């Protein structure tokens, strides 16, 4: 049983949570669209280049959508771009890709723009069409389109998901030698 | 021949009369000034048109840090200055504009050095890639602290990517 679980986890995790097994480290995702943030109110310390958004905060960029209660962002002095973003309170992150929409919730999410990585903590839960996963920490590597789960990982998959052949073997069987007539 | 003490008394009397006239003139002037001030409506103020408040660096007094300007400024009786439009520009060390704040229907509190308005605010970088809009704000130019009360919208456009290499 344990062996089966490990096999499932090792083989299916990238597919399960929408992270494709990237064959090689990809360059940073090209996010050409704007970052937009909406909130009820805001408090800006322009000398420190700190931006605090409160109340029904919604943020979006070409790769994902985020909502939370409180969002704090720090801006670089050189190019007016956010370097770090911390979302706190009822954090919801939605990522849409070819697998559908994946939804992550947690109490806190930290985005590091230099690494293009989002770390979700405080009881993170991930849900997508393949199942539900809980753990201590979720690391969403946007640059490589990968997802890492750390600590007390627990996955719940509906039975019908396990029947999908794509979970346990490649969708396309490897091409064998052509048989002659 | 008059007595010398009599001449001294005359001079003292003349001096006393002049002093009393001066005092009376001063009191009359003060009353006239007070009457003139009271005759002006308290809330009318003086329309100054353009209001300018530059702020200079404490360490480098010749270097301007920011400039607050208001159009349609009028002084209120309570020391506040109301402005139809407000514009604040922040400058980098080399004198370039790095941020612009625009507001309408603003009040500037010169004593506490803050501006506020119930109306719309727009803050933007000179290249237009960073824009913040909102409704209702309080702005402290001295420490660059901005509070927006309602409907905040921030739009941040990534800088243009570096041009592709033209090396053969």
C-alpha cells in the first residue's frame, strides 16, 4: 500500500496539480500583461516604496489571480516594479492552464519577483480537477511551471481520477517498431 | 525774564500733548484696521490662482525634493487653503520627476502640512507604467505618505523587454 502511494505521488504529482514535468529549466515566464490590483483602501509609504492594500484585495497578472484581505507590496527604486508581495488573510490563488483551473488557498502567500516563486503557507489547500492536496507549504515555481509540496503532504483523489490512463501511463504509447503486413 | 523751571514745564506739557495725540492716532488706526478686517466676509478669502509649495532637501538646501501646486486656490478663514486641482511632483536626486499625484477639490492644511479630498486621485509615474487611482485621499508630502480611502486601482505595466541582439 505504501509502495502504491509513493508510486502515485511520484508519478502523478506533476500532472495532478497542473505542473507539467518540464523537460529542462525554462527561462522566466514572459509576463507581458499588466499587474492590476483592486482594493477597498490603500496606504502608501512612498519614501520606503511600500504599498499596503486592505479590504477585498484582488490582484491579477497574466499567469494568475489572487484575492486576500491584506496585501503588502515593495517596489524597486529603479524600475517601478514590485520586488516582493505578501498576501495575508483568506488567500486564494487561481492558476489557469491547459489542465483547467487550479485553486490554492492558505493564510499567507509570499511572492518573490526575482525568483518568480510564490510560497503559500498557513494550511495551504490545493484543488483542481484531479483532486485535493494539503500540506505545510506549497511552492509555486512560476518560472519553471512547477509545483512543490513540503511537509505533511496529503492527497485525496476521486476514484474516477485514478481510472484515467494518463495518470499512470503516458497518454501516447511509445511508438513501437512498425509491423509489416 | 521767565523762570527756567517754567520753560521746562512748557516743554513737558507740549511733549505730553504730542504723546497723547500719537496714542489717539494709534488707537484710531487700530480701530479702523479692525473695522476693515471685520467688514470682509470671513469665508471669502483671497483667490490666489496658483498655489506653490516647494520642498527642499534638508541636507542640500538647493535641491528640490517635491513641488506642490494648486490651481484655483483660495484661503479659508480657518487657515486652510482649498484648491480646485492639486498637483504634486516628486523629484529624484538628479532632478527628474519620478512621481506625479493629481487630485481635484482638495484642501491643503498648511499648519499640519497635509492635503485631502473626497474626490478622485491619480498617481502615476512619468512613463505611465505605474498608475494608481482612487476615491478620497489624504496626502502628507513631508513624509510621502498617501492614504486612499475607496476604490483603489493599481495598474503596473512591465518595462519593455530589451531589444533582441542584432549580432550576426
